[in-house]
C-alpha cells in the first residue's frame, strides 16, 4: 500500500490538488476582502504550490539510466 502512495502519478495528483485548493482559498478570501499584504502572501502561496507541481512534473525518476562506458585494455 505504501508503494501506491509514493508513485509519480499520486504526487502529480496531490500537487495539482494543492494548487487548486490554495488558489480557491486565496480567491475566496480575496473576494471577502484582504489587505495588500495578505493578498501578496496568498499570491506567494499560490506560486509556491505551482512551483511544487512543476518540480514534481520535471524531477527525474529513480530509474537507472544505462551508461555506456568504453574500457581500454592495456597489455
């Protein structure tokens, strides 16, 4: 079960949900009224969650990449 929780697809869904929730909460609070400092903090939270989603998407997998190495045999 733990293997399912730590897959790439789960991380992508979790970070997309984080972006959606943080943007929704920030938008709702902005509609109710926010100061400029609170609005900038909310924008920073949204940008941070977007950055996390991009990192999960672009971060390299743990798959081993085969490397070809030339070996010289000296006599």
